[in-house]
């Protein structure tokens, strides 16, 4: 299970810990644990300050680095939902941004059939 593991460039995950280094499950590449921790902290700082469009870009950039259920990815998803909820409370139509439409259509596993289905569901709410 790779729930909180960073991805290696080969497609494996840094899951095996030896001393202060994590080893890839496939290619045995090693990464310093402190470097992993520092990278995650820096990303989380950026997430806290990011707006909706930046968060969508972050998801696309980070999905190659982290397992989809990694706490960093989870925090990005949560922050994106917070932004959308705030926009809706303010009565703005932020869900119509190109970045948001791209995000909805980005992953077929999101459960949405695309932008048109999303708009239809939003109209029913």
C-alpha cells in the first residue's frame, strides 16, 4: 500500500525505509527522508495560499509525485473544494473558470461525465 508515499520517476513508490533514506519499491532508487519532508511542507504552504486556478494546476503537477491518496494530494483537493464553496457563498460563478472545467474533465474516475453533466447537476442543487 502506497497511501502516503511519494512516487519515483520509474513509477514505483518510496516505501522501504533504510536508515534516513526511503527506497523505491521498483528500482531501489533512494531519497533522503528529510528532503521528502521539506518538499511536502513547501507544497502545503503553497496550497494554503493558492486560489482555485493554481490548485487545479498543482493537482496536475503533483499527481506524478504522490499517490492519489497521499496527504498532500488530499489537502490540495480539500483546499480546492473550500475555494469553490467560498465562491458559491459569495454568489460568484467561479465554477465557470476554464481551470475548473479542465479539472472536472481531467480524470474520468471523478464520477463526473464532463463539464455539461457538472453544470446540469449544479443547476439541480
